[in-house]
């Protein structure tokens, strides 16, 4: 087997000055993103129009779906790193994704009592698990095409991420148009064809990827467990995960319940290890006090956020906080409890680790925790694009006959146009010593996502509640959300890479993904609050949506300003002047894409992903 940077055979061939394998990955990922964003553009509309779910229910389903999409890469990345290797994991994920997207094309008669809805749930489950295996690993292979010191790495990631956004833009445009104009099955079917093309490209390009993304221990995969090859046993685990997710996605309350179990398990494990194992098999009260302090601080912080949302008086969001969740048997306060326990569990893990590092490293961990919390708020608002904002565009905007789902492409198009400009601006400011710090950029990002909602609310009210909102304001909200994203997303994992001690890289990664999933789940709750079930008239429904958007917009601007005020303090905690390269960058490299929660954008080796 070829070693990582040998250039024998096709794996050593080049095209346009880069390894040919880069372009194999470019087109494979482009078609995968084509299918994902093509399906995403239609999902909420499909839930409401075809399966006849209420806006509130559709928001919860969408939030649970995207939350699971961003938590499964933890499992997929782990199995790839330990056993399968990235290439086999990507191939398996692509097969699951293709199957899931084609299953989406089976419409049935519509309505929640149609037996065909079970195929719909199964399709979502295949897509969720498939994303977990593919999403966490394909970008890692890009990094393995080059030595860490290769000057071409920057250009390689620029090319690769251009393919991601190109696929996202085209997918939303074409699949959205076909789905709304000719029938859902055509839009979803085209998404399936796109994923199949990505799979074909990846299989065809295997000779160009030899020696990249290989299993750590190939012999382990050949071992037999109860007569079954270990490799096939891992695939069976993936299929079993599809069955589990098939249940979860139907009962959204279970998603929150599992977050609770996960959080409780983390707390129990941390208390045991910090109080007993790490103290030589003796119970130690001082370690308990350290961990309990971190837990208490986490509870206070998350409880404040829940109070802030729940105390919004006179708004649809405030009223929603007092109502049972439409799907499942758990109320929203319990959802808040689940989120609290989960976040506190992660804090406890960090707290236990914090006690074993130096003061500077401890300060950096606190800075990373702060940025992670801010990212949850940002993505909870940003992800309205695929749910409540999609429905608002469909019902209340003067679109000139253009299908609402096609507007989902605006974000990706803006990224293609603006990302190079942002890269130039940050680089220019950096050379002059004027580049804003990561915490300051996070604050700018949250402010802009809030301003986007406020601009839309102002535009709708200026045009008159009873009149259609000018489409200009949809372009403006996406513009502000995209510029906010470009302030926050490209420094996300980069900051995690730089701030995490080497022995905590996996914990930071897990926390980042957990926070991304939490943000998406919260996005579903906010989208659900925009539902106007029980109110008569289209105007009443529009007022509910604008009320929620106005409220979350003001809160976002306020929180963003608070982050700006705290930015100098957080920057000092980062101790950038004494930061040393401990080679943790590749542990987290390529775990997510620009335009999505957890996007890396910039990594520790200095590559700017645009």
C-alpha cells in the first residue's frame, strides 16, 4: 500500500497543478451538496403541503432532522479514524445517501395517515446516517493529498469549498424549481440522481486516491466476529443506526430525551473519573468541588438563556414557551432541561480536564467554551432559512412567480461572491495589525443575523401587513445572514484548533458538534413558534411570524453587542502571544463546510477556506 505522500501510479498524477484526486473529491462533494441542499430547499414545504403538517410540527421535524445531521458525524468520524478509514466511510455514506434521496421521491397519496409516510421517515434516516459517514471524512481526505507544508493546500481548499457552494446553489435552484413546478418526486428524484453521480465519481476516482483515507489497521477489518468480517459488522452497525434514527425522527421529543441521557451519562462519568480514577482510586472531595463549580456555572448560564426566551412577553414566542410541544409527550420546558443537561455535561467534561492543565491552557478552554455558546445562538437563528423563512417567502413575499424553494440558493451564491472579498479584507487588516479578534468577529456575526430579521420585519411593516413583502427584503436578510456567517463560520473550528490542548482535541470537537446540533434543535423550536395554528386569516399568520422575528432579532443584536464588549477580555484569555503549534490541526481538519454549522473555514495550518 502506498504511504500517505508517495506519488506512484494514478495517485501521483496532477491536473492544473494539483493532485487529480482533488478534482475527484471536488465533483463528488459538489454532487453530494447538490442533493443535500436540493432536498433541504423542499423539505419544509413538502412537510406542510404534502404531508399536511402544521407549521409548528414542520419546524420541530426540520430542527430535529438538522440536529441529527450535525451530531452523527461524531460517530462517523470515530469509526473512520479507528477502523474503516475515511475512504471506505465516505463510500458507505454515499451509498446510504443515494438510497435515502431516492426514497424521498416516493410521494404516496399525502397526508399523515398515508402508509407511504413511513418511507419518508426511512429516507430521512438514511440521509442522516449517510451524512454522518460522509460529512466527517471527505474533507479530511483533501488534507491528506498534501504534506502539511505544501503551499498548494490553501488553493486546494479554496477549490474544494467552491465546489461545495456551487453544488448547494445549483441544487436549491434546480431541485426547488422541479419539485414545486412539476411535482415533489421530480425535485427529490433529481437530488437522488445528483447523489448517485457523486457516488459514481468517487468510485471512478478511487485510483487517484490510493494511499489516502486508508484504514489505520487493515488487518483488523479482515478479522471475523461471530463468523462475520469486522468490516461488514461496522456496516451493519451503520444500518442499525438507520433503524434507530428512523424512530427518533418520528418522535422529536426522543431527540431531546437522548440529549438528556447523553448529558447525564457525561456528568456521571466525569464525576467518577475526577473524584475516583484520577485520584488513584480514592474518593476526593476537592475534585468534586472543581467539577461541581463548572456544572453550577453552566446551569446558571443556560438557565439565563432559557429565562430570556421564556420571559418575552406579548409575543408568540413567549406564549409558545408555555404550551406543550405539538409532537410527542414532552413540554418545551423539558426540552430546555434536556439542552441544559447536555450542555452542562459537556462543561463538566471540560471542567474535569481543565483541572489538569496550565493556567494559560485553562484560559484558552474557557475562551473556546464562550465561542461555542455564541455559535449556538447564531445557528439557531441562521437555520430559519430552511424552515420558517422558507414558509414566509412562500406565503408572504412578492416572488413574481418564482418558487420559494429557489431562494434557498441565495446564501450559497452570496458566499461564492463574498468569501474571496472577506478573505482579502481580513488578510489586509491582518498585515496592518488591525484584524478583529475571533470573539469580535463572533459578535459581529450575531449582530448581523439579528439585523437581518429586523430589516425583514421593517420591510414587511413598511409595505403593509396586508400586502406582500417586496422580494428585495428577502435578498437583504440573506445578505446580512451571509455576511454574519462569513464573520463567524470561517473562524469557528480554527479557533477550536488553536485553543484546544492536544489531549482535549476530541473533547472540543465533540462539544462543537454537540453545540451545532443544539443550535439546529433550537432553530426548530423557534421555527415552531412561528406557527399560527388556531388563528384565522393570512394576515394573522404573518403578524405572528414578524412578531417572533422582531423579538429574536432584537435579542440577537443585544447579545451580539454584549459579545463585542466582552471580546477584549476573551481575547486576553486566548493568550495568542504565547500560543505554540502542537499539531492538533489535522485532528479537526475538514469536519464541516462553509455555510453550515461547525464550518471550519480557516484551519491551524493557515489555509483560508473560501
